[in-house]
């Protein structure tokens, strides 16, 4: 194929997510400039299974909150470590903390979805904040999120916390959360409509109106899913409720994984419900490789390109890097991660294809010591 034509293709494919990213920055905004006085009380709900490394810091961060009335409920999901003991210790010193034990996991349920569903039924307040045990809230986070809900019509909202990174795998892959979210979801259309497909969230942090949660069915509607970040907003929209997104960089932080292996397994466990879905993975592979990888391959053949082809390739490479370099400043991502963007995209696609192969082979997803069966593999035509 003519290399100049490939350069044009690379430019178009790099321009799509770059342009979408820029447009979405107009609506994906921090919530720090909102009023701090709110009237609604908040229930902070934390599912915890073997979280002794995280739960103390997570609870202490919540208990430092100010600007609203709140309770915090931890559901110990049959932990075999000191999770329950740590929560019990903190609850003795602060009556805003409650420890509850999870019932036996019913057949057909994912552990986290069941824990969140149980927690919602235990909550006392009209606003429900679901956080993972590895999330650390800023002292003003609850008040600002509650104000965000009171000031809009969304029944469910979510934001991506600032991602703390350690290993190479984390640095390569975790910052791509913002790139995929802002590069491929038309957020202006999301806010104007309640179409289920035009929604997304981050499973690390959700805030919901209790009435809407109960009306929509909440986590009971995605009981067998491992991808609440994608599926919970769709559940609300299918029930006729609006959902929204906000930039949570200043109000929360999270260290999802601690090792390269955990990063691979963690991102792969629910991949077939997102990018690795059989109907999604091929077009996304073309978009990502064509827009985020092809420009740099073409640069390696620069002497074979015409002057116009070289210009197109250089612009495509710049567009590929633009969202990541903006994310360095806006979302406090490391510069080294942004510079390794093409390698990160390749690693992400490797995880997606590996997850799809496992899914088609009928191999179960495993997480937190539990194994979840998958649907029967698709039959060849």
C-alpha cells in the first residue's frame, strides 16, 4: 500500500480520539468550585474482601470528611485476613462507622455486585457513595459530590480518581483509563440524552440517589457482571434516569494494583464486557493501532515518505500524543507514561485479545479468590 495513503489513514485515526478528548474536556470538569454547604446526608459504602492493606487508610480518609453528615458502612465479604478486626477497632472510636458481614454469595452473583447491593439496603441516607477499599477520599470530597448531585439532574455520577502508580505495568496501562474514556465517549451527547450506550463510569467511585438506585434495581441488574463501571450507568439509563461524569482527580485517589501480574489480571478480568467484547474488539483494535501505533511505525520509514506524507505522519504522531500530554497536567499522570503511550496501547490490546481468547475457550474469570463462569464460547459459523 502507498505509504502516503497510510499516513493519511493514521492522521484520521489519530485525530478521532484526540478531537473527542478535547471536546470532552469542556464538560469533564472538576467539582471543586461548587458550593460546600449541602442538605443531603451521605452513606459511604465500602465492600471489603481481604483488604487489610487498604481498609484503615480508606476509612480514616472518609472519617476526615467535612461539610456534610455521613455514615460509613463496611461490608466484610468473608475476609480471611484482619479486615474485620481493623474496621471493628475504628468503629469503637467513631460511631459513624459500621461493620456488617456479607451473607453467603448467591449463585449467579459477582462478589462485588452482591456486596454493593447488600450495602445499599443497609444504608440510611438519601445519597449513596460506593467506593472501593483502595480509594482515598479528600476531606471535602463527600460535600462536593453531594453538591454536584444537588445541583444537577443526574441520578448517578462517577469520576476517575487520581491514579497512583508504581510498577511499569501500572504506568503503561492505568493512565489509559482517561484516554479511552475521554477519547471515545461523546460526553456532550451523553448529557443531552439518556441512551444507555452513551454512558460510562469508574467502578472505583460512584454516587447515586437512593430513590433512583432502588427504582432501577441497582447492582441486582448486573449481578453476574464484573464491570460495574460500564454496566451500572447503563442500568440507570435503561430505567429512565440520567447519569453524569466529573473529574475526580482532586477529590479522590486510588492505587488499584501492586504488581505487574495483578495489573494484567485486573484489567483482563472484565475485558470481554468492554473493549474485548466480540463485537467491539476488532474495530477498537483498528482504531487504536491505526491511530496510536501506525504513526510511529511510519516515522521509522521516514526516508520512504514524500514531504507531504512525512508531514501527515508527524501531525498524526502529535495528535496521538496530545491527549496523553494534556492528561499529564490535568490528571497528574507521569510524563514517562505519556511518552510510552504507543507501547501502553499495544499492551492494552494484548490484554484484550488474551481475555477474549480465554472467554471463547470457556475459561472462567478469577478475582479475589473467586471463580466466575463465563458464557458458552461462540460457535464458528
